[in-house]
């Protein structure tokens, strides 16, 4: 699942998140484009005696413009918890196929004092977790690898305030 798909799904299921424009990232992207365009136009100012320098400026200018534009369209928005304005960070946790039921229970906070599932770097069960940087929001969904793709195993579960802190504590305990 791509970030954009995840963002659309979380926004559709919860009114507690927003996707505002990230002014800092947009400014950095704009500066990269301006520097790249400047280098591009400077490359035409060199005479025939400095072909290598002219080509280097031309190449760096084109690369700068391309990187700046791509960055502008891919990093111009950030997902935030609307109540506090805190940025959300995505984490992937992988588990073994045998622990699928426990992972679903964990994401739904129905796993009591039972044995927690163990992380497995090569696991076929993935739990995507979004945490706000202030710890007041958490969202999770479980995916199972099948037919060459990770398919959703359950719905998105959203936790706020104290529930989010409790869920974050459980996930940190599993991550070790």
C-alpha cells in the first residue's frame, strides 16, 4: 500500500486527521528548483573554451530542476493529527503467518495478557501503524501477503489520547 493510499484511507475513516500543505518542504523544493534553473541558465554564459564546466552546470541545473519538481509534488503535504497539529509517522511491523490472529487482536486492542506475537523481518503479516509525535493519536491496520501483494486483513482502528498512549506502549514493548 502506498503512502497516498494509506493517507486517503485514514482520512476517509477518521475526521481526526488532516493533510495540510507542508510549507517548509514546499520552500525547500522551490529553492532547489530555483538553484537548478539558475545553474541551467548560467551554463549558457560560458564560452567555447570551457565546455566541460558548461556541460556540468547544464547537467546539475537539469537535475536540480527535476529533483525539485519531483520533491515538490511528493513531499508537499504531511499527515497530521488535527487536534494538536502533531505530525503522523508511519511504521511497518512484520510478523509470521502463524501469528496472524494475534496481530489482528493486537491491532484491535483485544489481546489481553496473552503471549504477544514476535517480530519477524521476513514475515508475511504486516501491521501498519501511524503514531503522532506527541503520542495523542494512533491508527493501525493489518495486512497479509497473498497473491503477490499485501491485502487488508481488518479495518483501520483509530486510538486517541490515553488509548493511543496505551497502544504505543504495547507496540514499543513488542519492538523491544
